[in-house]
């Protein structure tokens, strides 16, 4: 087992990893930018190293600075968390060259799933259902229009190096194709330095359902059931739950088998997620594979009572998994608490938190790195906490979430708590009648008057 793990990340996920390492008797090293000096992950790690100014490019994305921190602290493994360098094959390769264990898949596995075109080709060979579309990158507008006509409109243009909704454009009719093609390429180039675009059939009113999987170094793979991540705005998830209210036993079996096929096709090592779009007829299609831990891993942990960070570390140390598939026996819902103004198009709202009181009680979990007096920096993702509620049934979990949201008090900045409160009372949501476009029809109304 590892003696010391450097956590190449920040915020709540860095603190989450620190906690598991302490429980496993492993020393931890936090790295931080000058903007994160007061973050709790810095305070609770055994050692902390400042790696640069607030800019991600000069701190959390700087491989030389992170490797220098490894060298001066004598860490023998790196946990990348999610985001930043978590799915960077070059970073994983550098770790290997320096004899440092990267807690995650191999560089080759990251590359196979990191490029969406390569991933799609791999899935077709493995017999996993994929969305109809181009076999590779589009050469030009003319070839794109030809394929769009074959698979029928609406279609969606996607950046091959994409993520987080960047470089994606829906095209409803042929007259709009060229304009959307140009916009998608420009956005992809700006966001990823790669303007490669492919086209797929646009699935209307889909559910976004993902299967959590784990694979060890001995070739064993299992799935840990599903999460429904359909409540999202601009392709960014806001609420996740497990099990999905849309799921049937037969569909879970089929999707679980497909996810295991996907992982075995690349001999996957580590904890990961296979993401699918599921149409209203319960036909499902591979979308992408995340070769890392995800923000919403906590939902799965609550319904199967299993520490997925611990599982990651054990797999990286060569310990085999049980190989058993997991079926949830309870229901869990997660609300992402972001520093955003929900009455102003979810605009980020960084600043100082004047007072902070997190929810408590049976079946209530809060993962956060912030506290009263903490200043949320403007340089990073706006998520500041995750509120997870677990109960015997979905209805009970929603009721518990309503109570927990009422108890969650953050003053000084705007957060997504008002949105979550309203969503929990929405009848369509309570009935499980929603899809990825649900929030396009959701009206927040007017903000409450300030006292």
C-alpha cells in the first residue's frame, strides 16, 4: 500500500480524498494555488505545497509544478480527483516515467476513451449500442450535410475533444447546418485547441443515465448500478440520483452488461463511468466514458454503502475487486450547491461567505470545503458543496432533501439552494417525469424580496 499520496486537485474532492487516506493510514499532500490558501483541504492534509498563482494553467494544470511537489514531499502516488489533469494521458505518462503511481487508468486507456471518435469506434467493436452518426471526424460542411440527411434531422454537432457542453450545437434543419458547424468549430478550438467535429443523431427528450464501473489489474470488472443525471442546464449536471426512476430491472441488466463490455474492451483499470443517453422507448446509446471518479460518485456510495475513493486506491495498489455487481437497495439524491445566482441565468457569484450552516440528520451527507468566513474564488468551478440525502424510497429521499435544503444556510453569496427547493416541490420531478431538456421549461419566477 502507498505511504504518501499527493492530491493533484482542490476543493471538496481534495478534502474527500484526504479523509479516506487518513482512514487508510496513508499520509497526504495537498497542493494549492494562492487563491486556495484558506481551503479546508489545505488545512487537513498532512503537508501542503503552494504551486502557483490562481490561474489553473499556472497551478493545478501545471505538470512540472505538481511533479516538483511530488519530489520535495517524497509522495509515491498521485490522486488526480476529477477535472484538471484527471483525464490527461500525458500527465499519467509522466507519473509512470517518474515511478509515481497514477491512481487511475493507464495512459493508453485514457487516450482510447478521451477522444470521442476513438471511443465510439471501440464501442462499436465491443458490441455496445452507439448513436447513429459519422464514422469519424467530418472533413467539411458538405460531408456533414450528407450524413445528417441520411440519419435525419435533428442532429447534434460535437467536438471530439469536448466536455462540459463546449463545442456542441443542435441542428434542426439543413439551412442551419453551416452556421452551427462554424460556431461549434470555433468554440471547440477556443476551449480545447482542437476543432475536430463529428455529427450524431440528436435524441429528443433523452435521459442521461450512467453506469458506475470498477476494474482491477487482474482483469475483473463489475458495475455498481446506475445514476440518473438528467437534471442539467447547459449540459452541466445539477441533480443526480440512484436508482433512476426511469429504470427497470431488465434495462439495468442490459445497461450494466453493456458498461462491463465497454470496460473490458479496453482492459479498464480503476473506477470509471460509462455514460448513456436513453430515449423514451428505453433504447440506450453509448455517449462517453469518464476515466476518473465523478462529482456524483457520492450518490452511488450512499446506496451501496461503499467508499469509491478507497476502492480506487486499492485497485491502484494491485488489490483485486470482488467482481460482484451491485444493485441499490435504498434511494439517494444529490443536489450540487453552486455559488450561482439562479435568478440571473445561473451566473457565477463568487465572494465571501458571511455565515454557513450545513444540514445534518440521519441519512444526510454534506461534502464541502467551505465555511463561514471563506472567500469563494472566481477562478474555478462554482460548486462549493454537495448535499446528499438517502432514504428507503425516492419519495422519502425527496422529502428529506426538502428538509435538508431548508436547514442549509449560506449568506453573503447567492447559491443554487433556491433552485433545488423549487425543484423538489415540482410535481413532474416528483413523478420522475423529466429529461435532459427539463430545465428549459422550468421557471424560477421572481427572486424573493430582500428584508
